[in-house]
């Protein structure tokens, strides 16, 4: 609507003015053209997926749940996060010479949306929202795996909630902690900073940034075909996964930007 467009334009003017004020005060600044921001996001997505294929073949071709492969992927993902941080830090330091504009914050972590102010509600409220969204599957899993096997006790609420789950602890750690943290940092925090610096409105960031997230999951098609899944079935599964991850990524980016 016209009113929404005017509000978005005003917010852009205010953001630019705020960025200029912070930049003049010596704060960290990230300046990017729209093309540069999109190329940067594509590079981050390629780095995230490509690092998994830099794992030695003898480990990469093990079963997906093999502890040796999981640990190797942990290391590759950690390297991706470090590389993304170093790349954006270098970009921000170089942006100091580009004058006002783009995205500015009191610190580098502020550029990435990470700050102590408001941290508690920023952690609790989105987590509660996601728990409500997935309340059905969580309850279903709890009822399915609520019975402990004899003499089993982990002493950990995260894993005791599903005490009889057949997945080993390392797989659950990957699925529940490591993978989500790495994905949110690269695909929400880093890409959100780049696209904001590139001048995209918040609505367009929510709409377009998940496409990088969804595309990054298409490499699973190759893995399924390599393991013997018919190509047609692998393509259908990948298309569904792309749609779901893109939609979920849009929700996550919206919450992160809010």
C-alpha cells in the first residue's frame, strides 16, 4: 500500500541517518552495493556447503550417522563460521573508508545483530514461539520415546526428555544444537547484515534471503542419488525440502530482524 511504502521509505531515511551518525562517531560500518551483497551471500552459502565436501573422502563417504563423519563435519562447520566472521570483519574494516551509508553499529557484533541489550527476551521469546510451532511433533516424540530403557540415565534434560530415542547423543547434538546454531549464524546473522548494508528493505530481506538457505539444501539430492535413491524420487524430496526450508527460513529471518 501507499502508506506502507511511505513508512518503509521513512524507515530507510532514518536508518541511513543513523548509520551516518554512527559512522561519524567511529563505529563499525558495513557498506555494500546490492550486487556485492548478493554475491557475498552466494559466497557464504557456497562456503557453508562446500566445506562439507572438503572433508576427506574416507570420512565423507561414511554413513550419515557415523561419529567420525559427524565430528569431521563439526570441524568443517566451525571453519565456515570462522571464515564468515573473518570475511565480514575485513569487509567492515574496509568500509570505514567508504564514507557514511550502509549498515552501522557500535561494534562488529552489533553489525551481526548480536548484543547484550535485550538478549534475554530475544532468546526466550523466539524459542517459545518455535516450541509452540513444533508443539505437535515434540509431544509426539516425547510420547513415543518417553520410556527409559533399563538403567539408562543421561542426567541431561535435553536428552532425558526423549530418553528412549534411538539416535545416539552425538547425532542429537548435531541436529539440535550444532547445525541450527551454525545455520542461524551464517544464513541469518551474516546474510542479514550484508543484505541490509546492500540497501534491501526488511520485507525484501525476509522474502529473498531464504532462497539462499533453501538452495543450500539441494546438495542432499546428490547424496541421495549416490546412496541409491532413484533420481526422480530424489528430485521430488529435494523440491519439497527446498520449499520447506525456504518458508521456514523466511520466518526465522523475520523473527531475527524483529
